[in-house]
C-alpha cells in the first residue's frame, strides 16, 4: 500500500532536524537545508524525506502528489504565547498609549485587561468561539499550525471555564492544534480590588482545581509584575499549580525587574516570557536550567517600549523562542511572520535563529518537541510552503504574507492564502 501524500519538487526544504531539545547559541543557526527534496506522508505523519523523484516506489493509485513548484518549505510555524479567546477590543485606549499613558495606570483606572474582562464576561460562548475561529483562520493563513491559548480574561470561575471550554471546542474543530494554559493570575478583578489575598485563595482553592479536574488546561501561567502579582504571590500560585500537576509558565520581568526570571528557575517553568527587564543573573539561571526565553517583540513594537536583549540572551546560552502575544491590548495582531521580521530588525537575530525560535524552540516552549517543530520521520506532517527563494527573503520583504500553502497533519488547509474546506 502506498503513502497518502507526496510533496515533490521542494526547492529548499528546511527541516530543523536534530535532537528534540531547545537549541542554543550556534545551534540556533543550524537549520538543515535540503535542495530538490520530496516528503512522503502517511496517516498524518512524515513517512519519508528524500531527493528528486526517488519516491516512486512508495506511491500507488491512491497517493496524492502535490508539486511544491520549487518553493521554500519549513515546519509549520508555532505561536507559543497567545491570549486567543477574549471578548471585545481596545482601540478606545489607543490614543492613551500614543499619549504615553503607562499601561499600569490604564489598568488601575479600569482599562487594560480589566476592560477585556468585562467584555469577555458579557460575551456568549458562541461569540467567543466565532471571534477565536476568525483569529485562528488568520494565523493559519500566515503559516501557523500550533497555538498556545491562555485564559485570564474571566477572573471568575464561570468565565475562566467558558474561555477554556471555547478553546477546547476550537481545538476539536479547527485545523490548528491548541495548547491550553490557565492564566487566572492575569489581573486582580475589580470586585477584589481591595482584597487581593482572597482572590488568590479563591483562584487556588476553587477555580484552579475545577480547571484541572475538567482537563481544560495543561499549563498554569502567572503575570508576575509590579502592581499585579508580586514574587511571593506568584510563587504561591505556581506552587499550588505544580502540586495539582500543571506544567508552569510565567510572564516575567516585562515592565520592571521583580525577579520573575529567577522565580521561573526556582519553580521549574518550561518557559519564561517577555524578559525585557530580566537581570543577567536571572538569564544565566535560565541557561543553567534550560528554560526557554519566550520573547514577544510585537508587544514592544505596539507599546513603543524597549525590546528584550535577544543577542545577550542567546550569547548567555539561553534557548530563545518568539511568539506573537496576540491579545486585544498590547499586541492585537495574528501575523507571526511580522513577529519574525521584528526578530531580525529589532532583536538583531539572524533569519536562521528566528526560524528556530518559531519552530523547534517554540515547540519546546509548549512541551511539544517530540511531535512538531521539525520535519523528521514520525513527526506530524505540519508544513508551511513560502513563495520565497530562501529564509532571508521572508525577513527582508516585510509586512506581507509570504505563504503559498499550508499543510496540517498532511492535509492541505491553505492554498492561495485562503482556507481550504
């Protein structure tokens, strides 16, 4: 019996092959390029990788043969930090940002995350589902095949569960695979404004156990930041989550240096995200503990703030991933290709490092490195085909969508920049 699919005439196939661990330093530039390649797919997995037309012995009358037309193919892109499911939008705050009003001030006045919390609480399951589906469609059209999705715009039991249940339904119905994260520690809801301790205990003793018992989230995250959750509070939340069996993530040292990076190491987080204000001591500890530094340059771009020092982070042997931080406030964009371009233009990363950061290292940031992130036999057949001669061209020619086709589990899901049904 033949294979299900052959994609032939791949001009340049970037495999990212190697051991399934976060790549560091020089390893981030080693992307493995095969010219004039083909890929064979069977049962949604990569069956064989070869050169020219040597696939002929594994095809039969049922095999579909697609021509890559000499274009560039990479693993499907991975967006490892998003706030996908939410209600409303926040363009009404745009002028305040342009005027230089600090985010924490907007938050303290009931805007920011708290504004989205109100919209999300008011939104029905169907409204959140349709909004999330629209964003996932856009992400897929840009070559993204796996997305991490956080809650955190409910801050009460019913809405947090609603967000996560919407995420589960989207995962069931949409080509993109979702990885779910509980982020009840995203802000202090207004009803607990003067009683933060009680909210933390409600989250730890009521909301988090329900999320776990219902199997709605794999990870737990916390916004460790001045004016939100301090180091002690964040540690308390993460300890409780770890005891319940959640894997851990943390929003760390984004606006001021609190020591969230060091806490990520102490708690054994899989990734520490943002890191614009991380200390050198904290970064060195990330390297020692092989924790992924998940950088989000779209947020820095949109807020017109400083970028994380990716060159220093990479030089310190810390594995780096890049993600969109798609959310309605600080990065309302589903375009991961633009984030990649920012990685080169503002984080001073090489094109090869950037591709590593949105493939195998991003897979490591969500603990999916054994299934996705590289094109190797046995992994999921998730591919992005770019109308570009090389990876440098994608970074150089910015602001457009370079995708020609996208395959998910060996199925053609995007062609001519449109979703295939």
